[in-house]
C-alpha cells in the first residue's frame, strides 16, 4: 500500500478501507477526535478526514474495487487504467493521466474535460448501472443521489460477504480493501 493512496482515501473520508494507515497515522481520542501519531507526523500525514464530516457538507463517497466473476471461480480484479470523474451531472473528465510527475511530464497520457452534461449523465448512469448489476434505480439528471449511494454501498457490502462465502456477486463493486502497511519503506 502506498502512502499517497492512503492519504487520497483520507481526503475522501474512507481511509479506514486502505491498509493499516489509520492505525499507523492516527490515534482516536476519548472525545471522538483524531490526532496524528508520531509515525503520522514523521510521514507528513494530513489530518484525519471522516466520512461523517464530508456528509455534513453534502459530499458522499463510495470507494470500491471492481471484480469480475466466472461461475465456479473466485472473483478477479478488473484493471482499468482510464479515470472517469462525473461531477454533479454537469461535466466530466476522462483520460489516462495520473496526478504525478511521470504522467504529467514523461509518459504519453491524455485527459479531456467536457461540460457536455448529456454525456456526463450518460456516463454516470451507464457505469453505475453496470457496477451495481442494474439492481438500483438511478435518479434522473440532477436528481438526489443519496438513496442510490446508500443502496450502492449495500450491494458492494453484500458482494464482499458473497465473495467470502464463494457465492456469485451482483455487478462488479466491492468495498476497496488493502491490508498492507501505508507507511513508507525506509532504506538505510
């Protein structure tokens, strides 16, 4: 697990899903707040961002792995290099670039940003239907996504349990999980 991956998940309020970083970088206080541990300070970890804090300002986050499954076999990760972000059914960005020096200065990468709201909604509806197995009705353009996200998370959690029981999953989404350490490896 990479430190930056943990910190990105922290910004989304879901760092508890990413490795051992929360226990390595944050200490839960009796009053329910978090403080940085010595390791968290040494690594330069950002302050703990909770999902509840984001929800209070109207931000909902779902952080999943995508899995594919063939009957009788364990689900396998689906690797997609492209990144798609749809924001408020208004605009989207799609491409292959990562936010790092290599993607921005060395590799041949391409991203587009568009304010074509019809295409943004099409992307959102198509992908979320596929990832949820088509089980959850989606709101129309600019509709309230709260119930959909709640039900999407339920499908993902059920899929996590189905995988443990070696049962077929619905759609492709399971909660992101990585149990590796998020701390840097120091070479003397």
